C-alpha cells in the first residue's frame, strides 16, 4: 500500500511541472497545429497549385472555417526504403482552442489517399494566442 501511495505521489509530482503559466492579458491558451504536405506524386509529377487549392477548399477549410495559414516550403525526409527524398511541400498552420485530432486526421488521410502519399506530418504545440 505504501508503495502504491508513493508511486501515485511521484506520478502526480511529475505532472505538476506540466502546468503552463497563464497567458498574458488578451491571449488565451490554444493549440497550434502544423501540417506538412509533400507535393511529389510518385510516378505522376507534382501536386499542382490548382489541385492543392482544390484540396484546401474541399478538405481543410470546411473543417476549420475560422481560418488558417498556408505556406510553400522545401522539405526533405527519409522514406520507407531509407533514402532521402527532397520535394516541394506545403505547410498549413491552424490555431484552435483545443486539439481536434479527428478533423486533423481526416485531412491527413484525405491527402494521403488523394495524392498517394506515405505520410503527412502533424505537429501540435500548446501556445498563447489572440485574435
């Protein structure tokens, strides 16, 4: 019993360090979600600007109509066969009150399916933001 109480106390003490300070006035706690999309389509060239805009309009904007930012990047990654792949990429940044992984995963799955991609990187970061 004492071991269980000690373990629980130790676990809770570790969580205490996870609290973030309050946001500055005018800002609120949010999640920043960054999605990274490679634009090379194996054997078919590159996702065109028109195809990208259509994807954004059909898959991303309806799920996050409050707003987002999109940017062009030059990306690289190690593929499933361990070779380095360099390709033009897109980044979409979304700020939301709480992570909405169902919507983010639906976007990722739609892109992988539509453009035959191995993966779409998602990075979530807690931030203070205000509009």
